[in-house]
C-alpha cells in the first residue's frame, strides 16, 4: 500500500450483473487493475442477470469476460435455482431460501482456478457485511478463512504469491455503494438485481433484493434508474 | 468419538472412478456412513473414468451418485494461449491434459454445497500426501484450512455443525491403499486410473498414473487386476 504499482496487475472480478459487482468492477478498473470478469451460469432463474454481466463487463472496461457453467446436478436447496421453492416477497429472519448452497465458496474456488491460470494477484468480490441478508459467506471472517485456504491450495500460494481476496464493499451501506458507483460512471440501469427479473431485465420491485436496492437509491438521494415491470 | 452413533450419518464421498477414491468409498460405507457419491464432468479426456465412477458407486453401496458438470469456459490449458500476451509460450507445455486449476478446492466446494443440502456431517476425499506430495492441495495443512473455511461458509457451520473433511488415505502408501481396498472387497478391475484409458476403460500401462498404480500392486504383492490395452 506504500508504493504505487507501476505495472498493471491482474485480477479476476466476480461480476453477477447486479449493482454491487458492477461497482466492484468499476473500482478495480479505476485502480489500474487489468480486470478479468467472471460470471456463473448455475441455472439461476433470472437469466437477464447474465446478459447484464456481459454488457457491464464490456462497458466498464474489463479486459475479458467469461461465463462458466456449473451444473449442480439437481442438488437443489435454493429458491434461486429450484422452481419448487417460492421467491419470498417479505423480509425474513435468518438465512433466506434464496441462498445457493456454498455459493461464494463455489464462486471463489472457480475464480481461484482462473486466477491461477492468469497468474492474477487478486480476486474481487462484491460481498457486503452490512446489508448482507444473513448469508454466512459474506462476513469478513469467512473471507479471511478463504484467503488462508487459497494460500495453501495453489502452487503460486506455496511460492509466496498467494492471491488476495479483495472485498471493497464489505463495510459499505447500499447507499454508499450506489454513490461510489455513480462517481465511477456506472450506469445502474444496466444492472439487474431482481430475483425474478423478466427476460429483458426489468425488475419486479417487490422481492428482497428489489426492496434493498430501491431503499439504497432513496437513501443516497439518487434517482432510481431501475427498469420496473410496472409502475 | 466417545459414543457410538446410533443413526446412520451422511457424507458426501468424492468418487473419481480411480483406485484411491474407490477405496475411500468402501471405507465410508464400511463405517456405517450413508454415502452420497459425487463425481465431476469437467471435460476430462479419460471419459471411462466417469463410467467407472457410476459402476463403483453402485457396486460399493453408495446411497446415491451424482455427476456434476463444470464448464471451465476454456480457462484450462487452452486459455493459456487465448490470453497469452503476457504468458510465455513454454508455460503451456508443462500443463498436463489432466490439469484442473485449483482442483481440490473446486471439487471440495461443490461437495460442500451438496453436503449442505443433505445436512451431511462429512466430506470424504481420497487425497494422499505420500505418493502425491507435489500437489499443494493434497497436504494436511490445506485440508485443515479448507475445513476451517467451510465452518464459516455455511448455515450448518454457523450453527455449530461444521462439516468435517475426512482424508482416510492421507498418510497411506499406494500399496497400503490397495491392501485396504482388497480387504474391503473393492474390485479394482472396475477402477480406472490411467490418464489415457480407452473407451472401455483399459489402461495404457505407460503413463505416470499407470506406473504408480502397477508399482502399488507389486509392493502389496497382490495380483494387478488392471485391464491393459495390450500385453
């Protein structure tokens, strides 16, 4: 942190197509990082999210964008991939049914694989411990444990070049994230946060994710550019 | 460890179709565990391995067997040439066709997801620190770090029911693994270790994996039941 980095360093940036990861990608690019955007197709209902990720990677200056497929082989367990579980429209206590099993662990592990191939120094992920909705794998202690594991997992790590897990949003409120993104030129109308967006990416305005997002724009006193399905 | 478990406990067992993981599955089943066998289709050349995994899961008494697909989106060996502007040409020559970046981390993470859905107590993996000491993700310190991370990653972990990562082979020689498997009734002629097995699973007899396996049978003084392509 004391010396400016003279050569571009590489990082894998997890980009879901949502508001948070778009901001993370903008932050990484603004810091001079050569950003390799990575998205996952794990059978999520909201397919528009993946299209948004592709657009955002291009517009925000990622060096490259890949979408990896994960076939969970029907193990289920989440409303996001299991159509037999309803998407909740009320905030619930505890861990929500929209939880994807071991989600961030799976995503970070695949990112670690790409980081290893690229000889990348870091993986950026838009986890957030403030508005984190009860997900255990969004907490700082989890991220630290993943980084410790990663340092022992790969050849680079063993040779002292362990990958860093960068979580620039971890202590920011949704309103702060929105303000940062706007300052960095992120067009949030391109992002899709809704758990049940339609094919064109328009949001339902009712699910947990929509409510959290809308409240963020209100608190930030920034006009909400989200395209809603009605109203 | 002090009280006998009265009800069958569940575990996810990683089964590749090879000799080591077949032995691990037999060990898990013999200990009274309800075993959920998990294999991965990540585009490996030796497809016979996956067919062997299916057969072994059935013959060795797994409760269920799933094969999860992982589409690495071309980040493997070929990606080294795709994004090769800053990567030296000779770097790709040393990457074997079987190379999977961050392999055990990716496999264990997906197993963690299924373990969470199943409410399983453990994940069994046939890593070995004796005959494969060159791989960083086969060492006990790596496994311990993964387990520490997993305890923070999931709902069960947060609630005090963290999954255990079981590595019964970690300190065994290949010959000891073979002897244990034979004692447990594993038919090693069903297993495929060869990196370039033919479609029916017959081994080349020449690759590293074949040589290690053959030497194991010799040391164990057990007739090698492997089906070879010739001789």
